[in-house]
């Protein structure tokens, strides 16, 4: 399937920094382990304005940890003033009541990532002790403030829990839905999605130990209604089908309209891969976007992406594309990853308890 050259940008994923207090074993951007690349405020404002001027249907801000951007409140306000719904992804590590209040009034959705059914698993997957408790505390703050604001007749952002499913994080998700939905009245949704083989999650240690098998992936997608039945307090439960990235899937078009912006203002040719097609600081968005669509239809890229029929195939294709099209800095970073033979996982007998 060719990507139509007329494809328009529907959504921007803007990563304003690669700084992050966590070290997740599946991090798609390798955040926290690389330079933060955070632009100075005047340049970052230019990137934000370029995104706003493109009039996307929505914008997602992630990272890294976007709440580490010193002027995030004002930045989010710019999107709100422009009438563009904003979804913010946070780990909840740097979070307090003040942040929750600001987010409630500024953004459409605040999504907190929880990647294990309990602190033992989550903290190991996310690489930092205490991260489960902080994520759940952030969700408690957000849902409490949402209830208070709603009672006063004020608008408040939707609150979502995003669960990236690794093999370690798969057991116990049914009970997690029951417990989290009971603990967090006011939570809108819990979304499960299999970890995708992008960034450090394409490396052999992760693929071997933590990437879901194809059977586990199908089982997860088919579990949606079973999981939804465990929720209380009106919490909606969905499972994202990671197969939408597979070029032969009828779901593939869903990802074609997403434009991913790196912290230095570069537009990625495709969100899943390290290829960059230029910077929003130097060229108009539509010029860069045409180049991104051209890249997706390049014969070598098509050969790689069309060879993907499973998550394991995808890991191999990611590896080939990142090593070919990454910048010199990306290639050096990836080579260090190779050299270290990164095995980030603790003893599996430990991580499955708790
Ligand atoms: S919290 Fe997000 S950005 Fe930070 S290391 Fe984890 S996956 Fe990467």
C-alpha cells in the first residue's frame, strides 16, 4: 500500500524534551539516557506556533517528561487559546496539586502511564523505585480535582490511564482494572496497548524477554470486553491494536496522518523511526510533510515496512531503518546501545511476584 501523497496531518505528536526521570525498558525515544535536546524558549515558541498554524485536529505532547519544560503552563495555554485539543502524557513523577489544577483547566486530556499491575512490576519496567506510587498519586490528584471542579460547575480535563503491555506487565491486568477503577472515581479510561518494537524496545534483549508474542498480542486485543467487564465507576476500558502499524493491515491508515516532532524541532519521516526530514525552525511544515510522505514511499523503506507481518518482523525492520536513516548522533547512540548489549531486565522470578 502506498501512502497517498495527499495525506494530511491530522495529529501532531510533539516531544518538547528527551529529559525524563524514568528509564523505562521499552522507551520509544530513549529518553533520560540521551541529551535532553530541549530548545530555548524562543525557538520552542516557534515550533509551537508552526504546529498551531498547521491547524491539526489534535496535538499530543509527550517526551521525555513534558512537565520538565519550564514554561509548560504557558505552552499548553497557547494550544488552548488556538482551540486545539491537547493530550499530555506524563509519568506522574514530577507532579503536585498545583500541576493537576493547571492541567485540569488547560488541556483536553491528561494521560498518566502505568505499566504494571502493582509497584513491583511497574517500578522494574519503568526503571525507578517509587514510580508506581507517584503515578497512582498523580491519578488520584487529577481525578479528585476533576470531581471538585465538576461539582463547582467548572470544566476539567479528561483523565486517562495508559498501560503499555510487556510480558512482565501482562499477568494481573484484569485485577488491575478492577482495583484502579475502584480507586480512581472520575477516571475516564484505561487503555492497554502492547509495547511496540520502537527505540530501545527494538533491541534483542527486550524482544526476547518482553515483547509480546503474536499469540499474546491477539489475546490482548481479544480481551477488551473481558477487561471492560471488570471496570467500575463508569471507567471505559479499551485495547489499542498495535497491528495498525503493519502495512498490510486495514488499520494501517490510522497512523499515516500523525506527524512526530522531536525536541530540536525536527519532523520525523514516520513516528516509529529515527529518520528526520528537516526542522520546523528552518522550513514550512507542508514542505517537510511532503518529504515525510516521500520517505514512506521510498523503495527501501517500503521493502522493509512491507516485510512486517509480526512484532518480531517489525523489530527487525525498525533496527534496519534506524541504523540506515538515523542522524550521525542517532547512529552513535544506537551503536553504544549495541556495544553495551543492553539487557535492562531484572531477574524474571523477582519481577513476576508482588
Ligand atoms: S516515562 Fe516515557 S519518556 Fe520517560 S523513559 Fe519512560 S517511556 Fe521514556
